[in-house]
């Protein structure tokens, strides 16, 4: 069994401006104390066609990890414009994916993917986007209530992976508060991200479609998906015990 299970991920200020930082509140349960820190990363998928344009927005080490429910805040900057594959409006507007990953002893044991819709709030700009992207008027909306979760085998502190930790594909259910997601529900694959313009955020039903732009690069989601202040580019952070 997994020694660490994510219980909830909340996103502060959603929707937000495209260039605003991401602020996640992550709550997880450790079955037993861990000897080493957990490493968390936030990745922005810049293109469905190639991992070359994936941006690691930030990473942090969180620990020490006691047994029980723990929580931490994970802050990360918005993606850098110059690292995107294109700044043409038809490539920026629409839907892509962000991914939160967690690793122990340099081995990833869980990743959580979310759709992100990029759009203009102004109706006229939505109907006829400017020829050049106006970044200060651009917004993002993360479909935080419908994550796709993948878990992987990990040896933890025993030196051998548990046979019960085989890759498990899950879709989390909608939080009653609307500000986060709870896990451990039915499985469902995350489709390849769509990078063409889309005027509105996909509905919950649309998010379960297996379509997309048909590309090969989907960060492993196409074949299936499930404490302190953490924004230190790999620095160690303390966890906050949650009663």
C-alpha cells in the first residue's frame, strides 16, 4: 500500500490572471513517519506535441513527515512567455494541462493533472481575439474539482515496491466546498490536452472525453490517470500537522 495518500488539493484564487502565481494548499496523509523528505513539482504543459515545452514552474522538498494528516502551501510562478512553443493567440487561448507530482527518494509515486482554460473575460475579445496576445487581460481557470490522478509503485523505506502499489488510475470527485478536490474515487483517463482556442471552460462531462488533438505527448495521462509554505525551488520545508 502507499505510505502517502493525497486527501485534498485546494487552489487559492481561481479563476485568476494568467500571470498570477499558483497557490495550492495540499493535504496528505502519511501512514507512518518517513525517513526522508517528499519532493513536489508543478509542471505546465506548454504543448501536447512535445515534452520539450513542459515548464517546471517550481519544486520543493517537504519534511520531516510525521504519521498522520499533514498540509502545506505550494506557491509557484506562472509559465514564462518566452518558453512557450508559440505566443500566437490560437496557441495560447484554449485548454492545456498542469501537473502536480510527488516523489520519494527520487521516485515519483503520484501525479495529479488538471485542465487549465486560458481566455479573455471581455466578450468582444473572446469573439475576436487580438492579433497579439494581451497578457495583462488574459485569465486562466483551473478545473480544480475534476483532477486525474495516477499512482505508481514506490519502495518507500523498505527497499522494495509493494505489489499493491501498481499504477492506479483515478478521477477525484467534486469537493462539496467547490474549492478543492477529494481523492480515492472512480478511475478515468485524462485526454491529451487541447491547445487550440476554446471560448469557454469544458463542462464536467466534456472533461471526461477521450478526444483531443491526437498528439502523442500527454505526460502519461492518455493511457490513464490519483505542510509549511513551499515555494523554495528545492529548499526543505516543514509540514503542518492537521488535527
